[in-house]
């Protein structure tokens, strides 16, 4: 197993060339792959959850985010390939639950599979907003949250906005979704896993393991906090979907803020949006099967990314 001690992502040209070749011929699916500072940070256009989550029993509720009203959460999710790594950030309510959500993550552009395939050999244009499935909790496989004060939130989100502007390309080896998330974590003074070539779930679990106990550590922005594990989060989302379906309501996968323009997305088959915006997508199954049965199937995931 790869050591979780942090080392720089940048590798020698020889190692990169060798690794790129092995990736190109050894993996058949996409790489693990959206504030200005001020006295009071601006509130982004919220991406509110489409379905109200089921409340956990009082004994299993997560910590109240150290009394801080903002957060950033590093996540991985499932997909038809090896998954995707991304971050979400926004406001928390008085119970430490997510009240608003903006996605920042790196992935190839467009809906076509071609950029993703080419991206295992050459740099391809990227997008840094949400991809299909990023805002849907039933697909989350790992998560690590850091609570932020208003000043910390302004600092972190300003860095993210700048990083998005500086990340015009994606490559499965040279600069992938793990590397993008790792840059955010590194800016916050967090330890990062030793390799950006880990599976998305392993990368986020490693990030959490390295930093969960570093509350109050010198140079660290924010306070790591405990949250529901991914299995609980998925169960909540699935239960909410079932409740909606039992009442005959159409279950929207995602909501789109007024005025947001969605951009069709790529190789991994995700639809994505510009940074800070959200997207709306719906999928129709040919048969009437319960949401839980369908969503628990390992191959039913948002995209092949």
C-alpha cells in the first residue's frame, strides 16, 4: 500500500512517461477526477440538496463543526470506471448540516469520451466545475470535512477560484482530479497522500487519516471535523428518494440556479457546469424498479468517470 506521507506531485520526465504509457494501456476508463476575500465572505448561489436528507438518530449525529458556519469537504464518488475526486464548499446550518454547496473539481471537457481517452497520453482542455453525480450523495464513497470561519472561508475560496483559472488542462497522470484537490488541501496546510495516482476513495481516505487529528496544528487553515460515514450518507439519500417515489413525486437529480448555463461534459460522460454553477440532469430507467434496488447496483452510477 502506498505510504501516506506527503511528497510533491511533480515527477521526473522519465517516470511520467513510463507511468503514462502504463496508464494508457492498463486502464480502460477515465481518471479519478466547481470568493473573494472580504470582511464577510460572499455567499455563492446555493446548490441546495434536491431532497431533504433523513435525520440520523441523535447519538450518531456528527460534531457541530466546531461552531464554524462554513466548510469545505473533500469527496470521492463512484462511477462506471474508477471514480472521481472533487471538493464542495459553502455554508452550514445550525446543526452542522450542509446548507449550500458549490463544487470544484478537475475533469476533461465536453460530453465526449474522446478527450478522456486522449488525456491518458496528452494534455486535454479541462473543466473545473461540477460533473454528473458530484452533488448526489448516493454516489459518495469517501469524505473529509474541514470547518471554516468566515475569514478562513474567504481565504480558501479565493484560492480555489484562482486555481480554477490556472487549471485549463487535464491529464490522467500529469495533473488529474486528485492533484487538483491536493493543491487545495496543501494550500490549507494539510498533509496529502504521497501519490496522486491512488484510486479516488483511497486518496480521500488517506487525506482524512493524515489530517483528522491535526486540529489546531500550526499552519492549518480550518478545523477537521467528524461527519457521517459515506454509507450513512448514501442510505439517507436512497431513503429520501424512495420516500419521494412512494408519494409519486418526480425526483430531480440536481437543481440549476437561475441564470446558470450548463456546459455539456466529457469523456467520462459527465455533464458539468462552469465554476460556481450547478447543473440539472435526469436519467430514465426503462423499467419500474425501486430506487434502492437500482441505485445499489454496482454498475448504476452517474457516468463512466
